[in-house]
C-alpha cells in the first residue's frame, strides 16, 4: 500500500488499519508512512519482551521520534538518549513516585471539584473536557507547586487553546509527517498553533526566570530541574528546562484525561458496575476502582504504542531477524487485543483484574524497558482520584448516543464526542460555579 494511503489510515482509522495488518501479516509486520522510513510493528508479548529487555546502549529513540521535536523541544527527555536521558530522568523521577506523590490525591480532588463546580442537575457535559481541565491543573501543580494562581490560570488557558488547535485528526498529519508544519505556514490553523506555542514558551521561560530568582516550591518538578546538572556540572540551561516542562505537559495531560473519559464511558453504561464501585468506596475499598483503571488502559491505551526505537544491533525474534538500523514500535494496544493474551479481548471486563493485577508481558499501556513511562504512578493516582471524586459527588447518567468510537487527538486516542453525560443529582461538592465555568464544562473539547 502506498505510504500516503498508510498515513491516511493511520490518522483516520488507526484501529481498523492496525488490526487488519495484524490479521493479515501476523505479530511482526512493517508499515511505512509518508516521508518516514519503514517501521516494524511488534504485536505480541514475546517480541515486545525481547525488545524491552535490550540494554539502553543497543537502541536509541532520538531520530525515530524526531517529528516530536517542534512541540516537545530538541532536548526533551522523550528524544534524549544515553547519559543525557538518564540524567534528566533521574532528576524528574523522585517527583513522580513514592513520597513525591504525597498530598497529590488532595490536589487532584480539589482540581476535580473545581472543574465540576458549575454542574447542576439537568446539565449535560463532556467527560473528556472535564477530565482535561482537572488533569491539566494537576500537572501544573506537579510542575510548579501551584495551580490556582492567576499565572497558572493564564498558562492553563493558553495550553487549552494549543491542545484544542492540535486536536483534530487532520492536524495530526502535521505531527506524523515530518516538516509538514514548516511548509504549511499560510494555513490559519497552523499559524495559530505556532502562535499558541510561542505564547506558551514565553510563559514557561518567564516561570523559569522567576524560579531562578526567587526559588521554586520544594518538591515541584521545576525545583528538581533547577537543581539538576549537565555532565560538566553546570546547571541545565533555560531551553533544556523548558523542553522538560513541555514534555511533562504534553506526555502527562491528555493521556490521563483520555483514560478517565474512557473509564466514565464504561462505568456509566453499566449501572451495576457503578453501584458496586461506589459501594466499595463507601467501605474504603478501591478494588473495583483499580480493576476498572487497569481494564480501561488495556482496552483503550491512550498511546497505542510506545516510542519508536532504532536498533543499534540486530534483534533476533525467532523467525524474524531485524538488522541494526531498523526502527521498531511495540504496539501495546494490539498486544492487549490478542485473544492469546486476554480472554474476550474486545470486551470491557474489569473483573479480569480483580483477583490479580495485570500480567506485565501482556499489559503495556505505559510501554516498557528503560523508557517505560515515568508518570504511571501519578497517572493511576489521578485516574483513581478523579473517578472516585466525580462518582461520589455527582449522580450521572449517560446520554443515549451511538457507540463511541476512538479518534486521534494529536497522538492520543480519545473517545469521539468526548463522552457526553447528564447530571441527575448533585450529591456533594460541585454546583457552585460561575456562568463562565459552566460554559467551560459544556465545551466538548475534542
Ligand atoms: C494514562 C496516562 C499515561 C499513559 C497511558 C502514558 C503512556 C506512556 C507511554 C506508552 C510512554 C512510552 C514508553 C515506551 O516507549 O516504552 C510514555 C512515556 C513518557 N511518559 Fe507517560 N503516560 C501517561 C501519563 C504520564 C504522566 C502523568 C506523565 C508525567 C507526569 C508522563 C510522562 C512521560 C514521559 C516523560 C515519558 C518519556 C519517558 C522516557 O522517554 O524515558 N506520562 N508514557
């Protein structure tokens, strides 16, 4: 199939395209998009396990993901390799795990209640738009230690506008086809993305300057980046810090909100499940909630695959031998949908994770190996807390609609239409917001 057609399918019908390839060619196959080299896709646990167990010196990601550079920045963690990758990851990691997450559930709860504060009985709203708002506030707090100050609000609004501009499948072409944005500067949407990006950059640089002069709140990711050092012992430059701030914003925000919206979609369509979940929470048990989060990430991994890896040495996959220089993608979503890996894989069955957690080989929403998502503990905490807060403070009902399909928003798979819900009654918390906040909750935001 010509590369242009493959890119078209990748953007508009990624699920059908990839499943068809898997059915036709088996668990290891090659695709090629417009303007990019061939990409070998791994769609079964064993080949993925072999890829993820390669030592870091045997592969790199910088060139394979270069299309992300205009947004993430050239020194972003997601594009760094070798010692630089380890240095930046070591600087950020303590803020994203263990004690670094102390107190974060309270932040997520407050951000969720603020996002839902305008909702009243009878209101209809987009679960995705609400989750977007709550998770963006949460990520801003993780980065800067605050999320309610006027400067945070200004940054949130600019970022929301930028994410909105990047959101349609059409604009995803710009991300998937290297250099396309550079050639399409006359298109208003492309110019808007650039101007949003420039405004966000200016705000981030302003934050960095202020934090250098007055210090950043202890424990914030910005304070950790300010304390980090280059190989020669010098502090990280402002451009390098900006790239990491943008990386966490881009990697952590829409992924988490997509997962929350998908979970709400399934919970609201199964009243028995919702009631069991809420009863469990009332008893202090999160078992159902945790199982729902795992099952949501299995059936709807927001990133269908991990970063593209480029091999520095041959990789032996039994019948296949990939030579050095091959670009490889571990496709978690195809692994999750393999009946050999999960029984009835197309069905939403959180029960499968009630007695035992996910088996690592067949469960890859956060990728794996030395590039595995460093934000997974924070993401799961945010998912659990947003869902528990919403479901215990609002009684919600789904709006009758067509089966919800997945669509691309940038690189993230979101439910088309945003999962529209209606507020039946307000149990606690929300219901006090301003008309402007009501407007914000109603915007579908996909
Ligand atoms: C449900 C939410 C999330 C999902 C599904 C997700 C998924 C992923 C995946 C698949 C990767 C690529 C891993 C690989 O190639 O092996 C990744 C990388 C990454 N994620 Fe997440 N992520 C989520 C939330 C977050 C959050 C909340 C943060 C930060 C606070 C974050 C920060 C990152 C970073 C910085 C990387 C690059 C890591 C590296 O290159 O070393 N993610 N994520």
